[in-house]
C-alpha cells in the first residue's frame, strides 16, 4: 500500500512511475497535414525503403537556387541521397507493394525525437472511464434527466466554499499525467482501412491510408500523480468519489471491459467475428492487465460512454447515438433524416500488416507502488 506523505503547503500528492505497453498499433497524430511523397519523404521503389526527412533542416541545407529548382516544392526528392541521410528523421521498409502518396506521422517528443503518447491522451481516457463508471451502476445520467453528462465529473458549484469555474471543479484536476516517451520498441508503418461490420452487397472497405504508429510490444515510461485529501476530492459525490479512488486500476478495467463487451455484441449483431483481443480485455475486468484504448482510430464508442448507455438503457443509447450520428451527417452533408445504421457505429478502423489485423490504440498501463514525490523527510 502506498502511503501519502506531506508536501509543501499541505498539499498531498502521490506520484507513480507508470509504464505503457503497446498492445495494438497506436497512432496519435501531430495535428498537421499528412506527409506527402516527394515533399516530406521518398520511397525507393527497388528496396521499398521509406525515408522521412526533417523539411526545416533540409531547407537550411539547400541553397535558394536549389529550392527554386525543386519541382513543385518536392524538397525530399530534391535533396539527393547523400544529403537526405543527414536530414533523416526515420526510415521504414514497406511490407507490401502499393502506393504511398501520403502518410500520417505520429507525435514525437521535440527534444529527443522519440515517439510519445501525450499525457492528455491518457488523462482523457481516464476521464471517460470516470464518467462511465459513475453512470453505469444505476443509469443515473439518463439524457432526459441530466443532459450535462460532463457535469458528473465535477463537484457542486458551492462545494468548495468559494466561487469556482466548472474547470476548477472538475475532479480530473486532481490528476497530473506526464507525457510518455518511447523507451523500448519501435514505430512502423501500418495501412489502416475502414471496415464495415455489415457491408452492403458488393461494397469494399474504405480507402486505406498509411499511418506511422507505435508498434505492438513497445514500452513507454511516464508519471501519474494524484492529489490526496484535497477540498476537491472531499466534495465529490459518493459515486464519483468511489470511481475516482480506483481510477488507476478498477475504474479503467471496468471501462475497458465495457468497450470489449460492446464490441463483441456489435460484431454478434452484425454476424461478424470479433477480434480475439476483446475476449481477453473483457476477462481482465477483475484481474490481469489494465487495458486502455487511446489515440486515433479507437472509435467513437471508446471516446464516449455510449457502451455504458447501451448496457443500461436502450432509449438512452438511442439518444446518445442520434447526437453522434447527426454530427456525422452534418460533416458529410447528408440528409438529416438518414437512419442510424445498426449496429452503431457500423464501421471500424483496422490496422493491417501482412496477414494480421488489429483494432487500433489498445495499451496496458502499469504503475509502480512507490512514491516519487513528495519524498519523506
């Protein structure tokens, strides 16, 4: 058992060394446009090698005349092999033939250049797990009764004895998570396709795209800190306090199992075969690894508490799904009365390599039971 120790100013914080192990390809994008062949990387058609360059460094190495001569701004192609090596960020070897006109890079630590998982990604998954754990027991957050689902993770406006914004009343303010940096393992290229659980006759999967992702088996290290015995935590409603108290293990496990159960049920409903990983995740709710689903391609159901609604109240699930579907229709400029597909969501992002396929973004998190900060005097 970890014992909290005093901190300056009376604040009590437990800081845990934490390890993420990548179970399925994890891609967290940079927020910028996809990299383009010839501009940001080149592909050797003979060897299948993909060389990704640092464009800013390349521009510094090229003369104004060379830049002007670069056809359509294709800087990577203009460098030539020798100088391309000096500007190389990383290189990969394609495992199958096919066009690679653009790819989505993964986020990297600006100091070390290593792939990383931002602390905000893990914290967001924790917050969703917290909301789902509060809702699940009694269905107490039915949309018709309590539309502001996000408010479940916040204490009452008067609970702190002073006026506070909703952000300052949010329980997750008591959690601080560092960025996780790749320590062992590698990144690789994966082609990711949209696959429907129930495809229409003659319908093919969506156009695949290439992404740079942290490969299964990789290890990343970081730190998770949780404030103890603060006014914020003392003011929490009992369901929220219980869920928050187990957020590093019990709450995250419940959340992962809820996603896995929903996935297996959705595949059964569509007459499809679920990935065997979901059975392992569901079985780990009570013991075993602590699974978390994060990053791009993990799906709408992993980023919302829709699986919990599905389990407790079909009407609530329908209302939540309708809101998500309406947003999709708006983005696609489709008629607003287009019916929600069954099951919903009806498609998944699947990462593929050779003869294997993976649901995106599953990791396990493990914390060491020792206090990093504050240290005992």
